[in-house]
């Protein structure tokens, strides 16, 4: 299962947002996490908590 989340870059010192890096806009970034639900034909997790 692939989960996609929005992320923002910020300066460590004062948490101000970073919108541009070396002339490229970085205001629309995503991070992806992959989770294995089925492994070797068997369910690999006992439960799956889902939020809306």
C-alpha cells in the first residue's frame, strides 16, 4: 500500500517556509511511504488503522 503525504520545507532556525531552492519551486512536495499488507500470499498485518 502506497501512502502519499504533503510536506513543506522550513528553515531550522525560525521555521519559516522555504518556497524556492536553486531557482526551483518546492511549494508542492510529497513524501511516499510503502507498506506491505500481503506477504507470501498471507496477510502481513493484524489490523490497519485508517483516518479520514
